[in-house]
């Protein structure tokens, strides 16, 4: 990939995000534009190198030139890998700029007052805390993982395990894991990680804004690289868009950057908090084709889903809204969707909970997964240059007795 730059102004700071190899040619190509943008911007600047793979001496010259364009303002350089930091330090430029390694704290420059703050979250991963008039949400850049969602004045809607890992290379147990580019075990190679690889990799901050209705939009992204090509040999760009407004809207945008079509499965694997799983029901799936993964039998489902033992079911040919009715917490959670023709309902119950190291033995009582999927025969094909968007829309309402 050739080096390029894009510009965002998510808060008061100008964020210049560099991608690919910033070598002699590409650095010179963008040098003037960066200089002019930095000089014209009234506030501080962040150079984000988390999408860059290499920086040359021409890139260092670009930094010095930009630094000369500012007085009374500062430039912070974030997302460097250790060898890039060494280059800055060796040349003495490390002393001029405020440098921070990948996952850098200087991401706080990207805060939007009254809406979004970037903090160090669990596992020290950069984490976006969204809080606005509609509600609050927490999104880790590790896995682009929505960990919490709470509409204003209500209890938390998403469930998170007390035993979850928050560690590099491990996925978070709870919230909304992003499963992609395969759902469940990898069909070509069962040794590859379950539910794909994006849920335990670090994503990058792309942009954020206040929506016209006064909500908050956050977009994280990840592009293919040498490591992802080893696991899945296709060039892609994925973005996770999170909007906290009247509801929580989470969309996975998958773009094909290859010169041939690719196919994938995936899911927005939402974990919901419930008062008592034995009293909880899930409706909206009656009449749909159902694959019971525990018995490997197919049937046409009839009535609400109720829980009295381990449950692991894939519902097919459905675009309907699922409703979780929870008489203990006295609320109804609606899970609507777009770009999906399959839904999964999962609760591990006793034995499986005990087998899972990152899941408390008794925690199954208080959770249920209702997942918005592209699973089993709901396979997505994306042509070169085209995009698929998988969206889940989550809202909750109080059950008024009567
Ligand atoms: C569900 C699957 O989507 O995810 C289950 O249907 C699986 O079979 C569950 O056990 C959890 O998967 P993981 O990989 O997060 O433990």
C-alpha cells in the first residue's frame, strides 16, 4: 500500500492519520498538504502513525517542517511502533515532539467535550467512554468491543463477565464481540481462532462526531496487513461504527480492497444482562428454520425461546426483530437488524460455563446472547471495491405492570 494521509478534526485537535509506507516518495507527496493543514489549524495537532508501517528520513523532515509551522501549539505523535520511536529518539526528534507508543495516551486529544473521552480502559487498552443525553457506552479499541451500554436512567443493558480476560490476543467475554471473517470454527482450518480474528486484535481510532439528533458517533477501523493475510488471504478494510442515540446502533462495514470477490460469515455477538435466565424469553423467531447446534437437528421453530438447559441455536432466513422479555428486571430489550438473515440464541448453562475459563460458573443465570449474524448459509459475498454492512440496533423499554 502506498503511504497516504487523511485528516479528521474530531475535537479541538487536527488528527493527521498516516497509512502504509511513509517513504521518500509518499512523504514528499503529502508534505505540502500536511504543512498547510497544520499551519491553518487553530488548535494542536496529532500525527497518528498506528496505520503506518514505515517512516523514512523524508517523513522526519515533514514532521520538522510541520513543527516550524506552529507557534504556541503542539504536535503529538501517537501510534508509533518501537522501531519508529527509536528513529525519532536516535535523531533527537523525540525531544521536540511528544511521542507515544501504540495505544498512546495522547489519543485523549480526540475527546469531544460532553460526548466522548478516550481513557485507559481494562487491560490498559485505549477505550472510548461515550456519555450524552441519550445514554452512555464504553468501547474498547481492543477488538472494537462495545463493553457497556446504558440508556439514560436505566440499568446496564449489556452483560460482562467478571472473569473476562482483558489481554492482548484474547477476546473480551461480554458486551458485543465482533466475530469476523468467520462465525464459529473456521471451516478451512479448525485450528484457527473461533469466531475470526478481529475480536482480539487492536483497532484504530478513525473518527467521531456529534450526530444531528445530538447523539455520538464513533468509528474504529482495521485494514488487512501481513498478519491478517496469513489467517485470511484477502485485502480488506473493516470499520465498526457505534452510534449512541435513541438506541445503540452498531454497524460492521466490510470493504473488499482485493481484485477478486471474497466471502465471509460473522456476527455482532451481543451479550445481554437478564434478571433470571429461567424466567427470560426471546420472541420474534417463531416460524423460522432453526439449527440446534447441540443436537445438530433442523426444525421449524414454534413459539418463544425459553431456557432450561444449554441453548445454542442458529435461526435462518430471518430479518425480524428479536425481543428479550425479562420480568425480573421488568424490561424488554429489542434487537433489530440490517444486513443479516440469521440470528443466534445462546446460553452455556452449567457444564459449559464450568468449562470456560473466562466465564464464572454461576454467571449463566444473568445473561443471554441474541446475536445478529451472517452465519451458516447466510454467507456474504462482496465484489472488489464493494461493501457489506451488518447492523444491530439495541433498545430497551420498561415493562409497565398491568
Ligand atoms: C456462540 C456459538 O455464538 O458463541 C456457541 O453459537 C459458542 O457455539 C459461543 O460457544 C461462544 O463462543 P466463544 O468462542 O466466544 O467461546
